[in-house]
C-alpha cells in the first residue's frame, strides 16, 4: 500500500507499520518458545550418551554384520503371518468401513443430525489410536497371537478407509443416481446400481493403499506380542543377537519394498 514519506511522495510498502510490528512480534514469540523448549529438552537430556552415540552405533553395526543367513529358515513362518495379518486385517476393515462410509456421507446418511455424527465419531476414534495401542488392548482382552494383530489392524484401518470412501461417495455424479431413482428403484437398489459402480475404482485404490500401509504396521505388532515377524525381532533384540536383528530388518525391508511395488502396479492399473 502507498505510504507518504518525509518529502510528501507516495512510496509503495508491502505492509503497514502496524502489520510489520505484528509480524515481528510473532517471529519474536516463536523464537522465544523455541528457545524455551530447547532449554527444557537440554536439561532433560544426558548429552554424554548423545555424543557417544556414533561409537555405540558403529559397535552395533559391527556386531550385526554380516547377517546370520542361516536364521532365514525360521523367518518364513513369521513373515507369512505378517502378510496374513495385513491382508486379513484390510479385508475385515473394508467390510466394516463400507457401511460406516455410507452412514457418514451427507448424500447417503439416513440422518445427518444423529447417525452421521456417530459414524464420524467411529472414523475419528479408530484413526486416532495407533495400531500398537490397539494390539496392547486386544492382547489383554483376547490374549497374544496373530488374531489380536488381525483385529488391531482391522480396527485401525476402519477410519482410514471409511474417511476416504465417504469423501468419494459425496463426490459421485448425482445425475446417474437421479436417473435410477426416477425408475422407482428402492434405496438399496439405488446404492447397488447408482452409487457402488461409481465408487468401485476408489474403493479398490483405497484397499490396495491401506494394505500397503498395513504391511508396514504389521511388521512391528510382534513387539507387543501380536504375532508376525516383529515377535522374532523382539526376541532377537532381547538376547542381543545382532546378526539375527540385521537379517530380520533386511527381510522386513524386502517385504515392504515388494508390497510397495505391488501396490503401485495395482493402483496404476486401476487409475
């Protein structure tokens, strides 16, 4: 905006004096908060261990190499369990997420005042709690094992899948729905023939994308006793068997890379 200088000429300035003062005050406040947080973290940190970390990391790396390749025979079962946890958890989550998505979408919910808030609460609730926490709770309820991991992955995935799916439902072409409704079709027929065909590509993409994420999450569920290759990782870490740990990490990396490749190929074919 133009500002009059001492010579009476108009000079263009991006901000007024008041706006500049507010901006500088904001920066000053941000720096003060950063320095306070850094001081708090510094007082709660044992810096000797931080400076000694490179030496410790080099020592662990030396003990972990080369990997114990003979241990690979004991990992086929756990990695298969991990794949099953991710796959079954994704399938079960989709079966539960589809009705929740229809209840949450504005154009399909039976009641925007009562039912939709409940559906949104389910979406937020299942997404806000990490799968490890769900696994800990479920292990206390149904005991340790693969089943607890499957249920934990399922619950964690409901909110993710339902959120993306209900957004896809709200973006459908209403003309197709109106045409089917004009034929006298029931509410279920409208959903089956007017809505589902439009959201099937999105549903397939969401399923593959979530499966890819669940592969990563299921690899660590064994750390809390929910089965999978994480259980082998936990036992190897507890016994300081570093060559086994490095081999397990390589297997996890390979599984994640393969799942990412499969996910990318499937999503590319769908899109």
